[in-house]
């Protein structure tokens, strides 16, 4: 009876802890969804309008401008049009519209556009846009957002104001984009959340829904009054950027994401197994004791597996969407528009570049799953460090040559062999070279690779002159899906996590030394073969 009572209480306590785990997962899922949605909504502002290259756009060359707009359209679905105006420009107010979602308030084109961007200059109905934007220059604002009606439809306008003088007294030009709020309500949230929700919920059965500022459900399934609520402003601009003006027509609307608990199938299965084992053990004291031991071990294994699954899955949708969207946009242009041979080769090179980028991201995801598996997946053998380094640099011969990197290699001929798995160590060094290429500005494209013996280890050292890593971030950048504040280029945040794990599994050490604005040095310590 004592054993039965103890077993019953232990099972109930475990079930309560399981419910707490479900509640924690629900809260984390809601936070992930909120982060994914707000980051995407602010992307066209923070990554396009605030981009330094966009600040140098030449309004004299509308064709070049259209190419940059096509890339922005491929990455962010919500801008319906980009527009530009320059005080001394010859074109007036120019709109760069989506060909596949042409604004209904503009005069419709007489023939189908074959290019992803359709240019319209000074369209009727846009007269009210320019004075609204110019009104914000009185406050010397750099960015502004406001709502207005175009052709009877509600729009949100986000604009960047560029001034001719350092005191910001004379407005020189404006670049911005328009968002059709009716389209946002009908399509945007259903598209992005249908892609992000499966990753954010980590396979758990959760009810996710989006509600507008009036409490009307826009997308998803409402799980009831006990749902976790996360609020966000319906604003396609990052309000944290300095010198931002928010229009008052109307005030900022607050929408909500709701996530409600449901039953996790893995936890329910584990709980049922524990109950069945406990009841079966009641036949005899010996069977009871044995059943309790087996049930506790099964419960621990089930919870551990569930935690491992939840820990690995994260929201990488944005990094996967970027190369896919670029490939789709370029393929659409190739299919719908007659293009000369030289241009076809240029597009083909861009397609291959984006394909390699997507392949590297997927390889990193699979590699992280591989090196975090509980099975023995390494095949160690004596390997010459010079051979490893030479193979890695050969893999990056094209991007290093294309971007005119200066590469220095210093490896002694008498360096001893190291004990390593060739495939895994190649992947680790690949990621170090890839990081050096990604985060090196144009005027400091330099990589130095050296190797030397230190005691019972061989040290492979890779040095660049990139943007560097802040001192307080040197420890956290080793975590999965974590990137430094200076990391402006796209990436998954898995590279250094993979390097750190592989080096650790080789009984080695990864040392990172970095200084902001000067570069980073990565040192990989590997044990000498035979020691």
C-alpha cells in the first residue's frame, strides 16, 4: 500500500510538471511568433529604407533603381509600391509597382508587364502624398509613417526624408513605400503565420490566432479565454529608430496574437504509459517495484527527448525565404521576358549564387542535428592540417577570387598529424572561412591562415579584418541561432555553434579573439594523433 501510494503521488506530481512544461512551451511559442511577425513587418524599413545603399540611389537611372526594388519586393511581400521624389529630379513623383499586384487606384496598364517592377510617373490620385510627406520635414524627421486613402482603399505610407544640408532645414528627396491595409488583412498574416507557426509551436498542438484592434479574428483558430496574448502595433516601421514621426490619422492600432494551450501528444503518451505501468504493478509487490522503476525510467527518457526536440527547433524562416524569393524573382524574369545571352549568363550566376547560399544554410541545419545526435557519428583518423586547410581554401576559391580577398597561408612542413574526422573538421573550417568572407568590408578583405604546434596540440589560426565582435558577445555567439549586433549580412546563426560543438567533440578548444572594427581571430586547438 505504501508503494502504491508513493507511485500514485509520484505520477501525479510528474503530470503536474508536464502541464507546467506545456505552459512554458506555449509562452515561448507566442514570443517566437511575435518576434517573427514584428521583425518581418519592420524589415522593409530597417533593411531597405535605412540601408546605406538605398540612401545613395540615383533617381536619374530608373532602370538601376527598378532592379533594387525588385529585390526588395522578392524579400518583403507587403510593400505594394516604392516611390521616390527629388527636388531637382527630372521625373517628379515616381512609383515602382509590383507587376503581379498592380495598385488598383492607378490607371491600369494596357499590356502585361514582363518585368517584376512596373514604373509609373506622377499617377493621378497621388497628388496628396507629396505634401503629407513634406509636412514632416518641418520637424526635421528622418523617417515618417502615416495612413491615407488612395482610390478609396486604406494605405499605410512609410517614407525616408533626405535633407540637402547638415542642419536638415531643406528637404532634398524622399524614398518610401506604400502598404495596402486591405491586402494585409486578407493575405499577409495568413501567409507569414502559416509558414512560421509550425516552427514556432515546435510540433505542439497549439491554437494560434491573430485579432485586429476591434477584436475581430483575422487568421487562425481561437482557443478560448485562457489564451496567452501578445500585442503588436500594425506599423510597418521600426519605432526604435531615431528621428521617427508617427502620423495621427488614425492613432497607432494595436493588434494581438493569441496562443492557447492544447495537449502535447508526447507528454500525454508518457503519462498514460506511467499510469498503465503503475496499475499493472499492483498485482504483486515485486511487480509493483519493478513497474515503478521502469515507469520512472520511461518518463525521464520521454521528457528528455521532448526537451531535446524543443531545444533544437527554432524560427529560421526568414533566412530560408530570402534566397528562395530571389531565385523565384529571377526565374520569373527569365521566363517572361526576352533577354540577351550576356544577361542570361549574369542571371544564371546569380541563381547559382543563391542556390549555393540556400544549400549552405540547409547543410548547417542538418550538420547541427548530426553533431548533436546522441549516437557516435565521428570517424577519427590521422590527418595532415595542411591538407585540411588546402581543401577548405579550394572550396572557397571562387568567392575569394571574385571578391578580391588577399589570402596568406603559413603552415610548417614538419607539422604533426592531428586526430580528426575529415568531414566534420572540413565543415568547421568551412564555417570559419565563410564568416570571414561575410563580415569583411570591401576595403579590408584579408584572410590569414596559420598552423603551429603548441605542446600536445596543433593550433589552426584564422584571422580576418572584418567588422569584429563586441567583447560582451564573444561567449554568446557560440550558441545556436545567435548572431552579433554587427552582423548585417544574412545568416542562420549556426556557424560558430557548429564549429564549437565539432571542436569540443574532438577534445579540442575553440578560442575567439576579436576587436570591433579591426577583425576576428579564431584559434582551433586539436590533439596530435598518437598522443
